[in-house]
C-alpha cells in the first residue's frame, strides 16, 4: 500500500466497506485530517439515513483499519484522523525519497503548448502568465510520472511579419542592421499605421502572402528577424526558469498546411464562402452561435487557425500524445474550441486524444484595470522582472514574488498585481516561503549534524508537530487537485499552509536550546521535513530557493 492517505482511504472504502459503488470523495477538512461524504450517495440509493450509514462505515473502519486512521462521524460525514505511526512513516518516506506521497497513475504522454511569444514583438506583461502557468502545470504532470513535451509556439508567420518587413523595406533599412530595440519601435508604429493607412495595410498583407510562399527577399529577411527575436525570447524564458523542448511556430507547420487541407477535403468539410475556404463547426446542441473556421483566405493566404490545425496534426504524427494542453489568454477560448472541432471532424487526432485549453485571466493594476505604465503603455516583461528584482535585492527572491503572486490565484480569474504585497515577507508571498527555508537553514547551521528520523514522533507529538506533517500530506493531496483543475492555486496555498505551520511550530518549540537530545533530534527532523517538502513544492512551481536572505 502506498503512503498516499487520500487514495488509501478511497480505495478501502470503495472496495471493502460499501455494498454498492458510488465514488467515495475524500477531501481535506479543517474539522479533520480528511473527510468523506460517501454516506450521502449511499443513503440516496439505499433510502436510508446518511448518519446511520456513516456510523456503520466508521465502525467497520475502526475494526479493520485503525492502524491507518481513526474514523468518527458528524452527521453523515466520516472524519479521519491519521495515526501517529502513519505520520511517522510518511515523514520518513518524504525525507528518504525526496518525494511527496502522490497517488500512482498510468504514465501518459502530454504535449504542452505555452509561452505565446511573437516574433518581432517585445515580450510584455501580457506574456507573463502563459510561461509561469504552463511550466508549473507541466511539472505537476511530471510529478505523477507522465512524459511531457513542451513547445513554445511562436507567432512567426502572420501579418506582424508582413508589417515589419514592409516598414523596413520602405525605410531602406538593411535587415542585418536591425536591433531588438529597433523592432520594439518598428512593429508598434506599423501596427497603428495599418488601421489608418489602407494602402500600407494592403502592401503588408501582400508581403505576408509572399513570405508564406517563401518568396525572396521576404523569406531571407524573415529568417534574420526570426533569429534575432528567438535569441531574446529564449533568454527571457530562461530568466523565468521556464524550459522548452521545442521552439517552433506557425512557420514550422507551414509545409503540412496543404496536407491538412487535403485531409479536410476528403472528409467533405471544406466549403467556399466569398472566395475563402471555411469549415462549418457548428453543432445542433450549441447554446451559442458557433462561427465557421476560415482555413484559407481569398488570396490563398493562410490564417492563424490554419497553422494551429496543422500543428495539431503534425504533433500528433510526430509525438503521438495522449493529451494536448494549450495555455493561453482566456479570450482565445472560442478559437481553440473551433480548431479542436476541426481536428476532431477531420480525424486529424485519434478519438482517444484529449484536447485541452487552459484559459487564464488578465493581470490588473491596483485600479482593477489591465496593468499599464503610468503613461498608459504596456509594460515590458523585462522591466517588470527588473523592478521586482531590484525591490527585493536578489533576482531569485523577486522571481518568487512574481510567480507566487500569480499562481496563488485561480488560473481562469483576473488578478491584481500589487508590487508591495507580492514582495512582502508576510502573508501568502514567495519571499515569505523562501524566508521560511532560510530560517531552517540558520537552525541547521547552529545545530550541526543530526540523525534525521521520526522514531520518537509518537512520544513527543504535539499539535504543532502534528500539523506540520499533516500539511505535508495535504500538499501531496493538492497535487491531485491541481491535476484535476489545471490550476496551481491549491499547491501554492498548501505550500503557504506548510510554511505557516512550521512558523507556529518554531514559535512553540525552542529547537536549538532543547536539552533533551532525542526530542531535539525529532524537532530538527521536523524542520528537515518542512524544508524538503517546501523545496519539492517550489520546484514544481519553477521557483528556486536561496540559502540566505
């Protein structure tokens, strides 16, 4: 039997203590270590009182499995208190294996698409959430033993390239002389101009089509601009502690666009509409209008959707993933619903492949509006990273502040970025978590060598000691929640609760000046357990720790 308490409780109840098989939901609770509500489902099916069924299950449990946990009831709820012996064994497991007691799963291959950078555009505050959330979600899947492939899908083949190239040619600039700072001025100016200058917009659109047909000099200029941008994008992602297996983009999948259109035609899915090719993806059961997907423009040019569909097809052929997970702005929900439908209708992916879109909310300022500079402009990603790093005097601490402030929120919700709050050493912040680890390091420096074990745990158990270990177990359970909800706030909350429980333990017990050596050794072991579990959790969130602050 594994050391994942929630899984053990669930399996034992469903296999041995129920006469019929509704799913037993095991949840963490403030009233107990774990709580089960299965009696309510059983009562409904058997037409009995939930309290009566709960009492029966609890009595049967205590007769057979009292070595794992003690069961009691409140109304129809079954509460479980994990035994001291189990706590001791789980704590030793975490120390020895440097792993949390996670429920075992059948390994799957999962392709993650996150990052969302565009060539020729500087990364800004709007690009912050995708790599932070994507990297952490990927690491959650890895923690359960799944094989992951991470690709950053670069916007490198669309109109923005035509706008930039048209501007460079118009100004007579040698593409080899273009710098990142120049791109930071050229693209925004060209983007604004296209809205008021129809001739310029049409010229840029023509350049885009010629580029997509690999015509020179456009294709050669594009390669220079792409290399320049990718180099800087990689540096920014490395700063964020985000790693990718593949740096691909719309251009990567261009060769397969024709093949995909042929496959869609074979399924009789392509229709002509005002000279363009479309796929009608509406279903009779749709509650809202579902627009068709335009897969080819009137002039033969490709669209963002076309490249995305080709990417799904190509990645399926190359990597055969069991699941795709796309992490983008929530405003792209409709786009992904459309292209997923095309992929399904065109048999471009197996029926067993799961297609998932994780849409995140926006980062707002303290005024509740999207985060902007004082002048109203978009804040560059590098600038905000440097600002937070300077405010905390150390980059790793600043990065922890940025990431924790993001991940403590539910992914799909907007959140307020408050610089002073996120760099605080109090409350649910990255610096507070790092300071807890630094405090433990200081204790170890004073204590010297010790033997880390939990043999005497039952003898010296206190409420604060017990709470630390329970919070380690609940951190493991938070991974299950994160996997099911595709949001990291459960893990961030559990990390904070663990750090907070250690602070309470540290306040109650004078570790360094404890005169009873066996008790002191246990207290130091609790400190080591806390540090190990916090480091595991922070690694999952792609947050580095520091030795001192």
